[in-house]
């Protein structure tokens, strides 16, 4: 994998493809290695101009990562991987239960705390960018501010919306009609 990654980074798609072809079958690889190989095959397809194959490989990688909760390979994949993930349609939440098991328990609805103060225009813009799944650095570049300024805005947003995580802030803002 490391050799294929290095060859691909050097723009040598042919040798990179041969290295990937020499990997053992998916059954012989641990989940993180299968995921890395899948992402590399997607990058290789994109480098060769086959965007449909690149998207298919990325969707396959998401399916591989989901049961294990693997996220780091996507973060390490760079801006192209994150952009493709943002553009890809999200799968519907899976409902279901084992055929012989009881129906899942329904948790009581959680009432979110009220908004402490309204968001400023700049905080709203930072939140919009966060909703696009941009990293702190990417938001900073989009808004022409420093990463520390973005972090300060995010902390203020979390405080005002009564949340502790970026995804919770986006969901809360959507529920409140702020986005």
C-alpha cells in the first residue's frame, strides 16, 4: 500500500496500478488496509480520468469504514476525498431489527436547550461552511480569516446553540431554521 501510495503521489499511475493489483484478495486484508486500498484505487481511477469508478470506490470505502467507525483514512485522503464525500448523496438511515428479536426501544425525544443568543452574521457563515463538512482550515480559506478565528467562532456557536460538537451545531441550526 505504501509503495502504491508513493507511486501515485509521484504521478506514476501504471506502476501504482500494478502494486495495487499485487495486493492479496480483500479477505486477506484487515479492514483498515482494505479501506486504504479501496481509497487508493479510487484515487488511481480519478487520476486516470475515470470519475465514475472513483466515486464507486469511494462509496465502497464508506461502506467498509462504517461498521468499524474508521474516519482517519478519509481525513488523510485530502481535499478531493472530502469534496467527493460532501457531493455524494447520503444513505438513508437504516431501520430494522433482527427477525427474531423485539422491536427496538424508542427513546423519549430529547428537548434541546433554547438558544442563548442569536448568531452573528459571521457565525452564521462559519456554520454554513461547517455544514458543508469543510475542515477548520478550509473554512478559514473560504472566509479569508485565520484558523484560530474560525475556532473562536465555532466555540461561540457551540455556546449559543447549547452543543459541544460541530455536527450537533449543524443539526441544531437546521432544526431551528438557521441554515
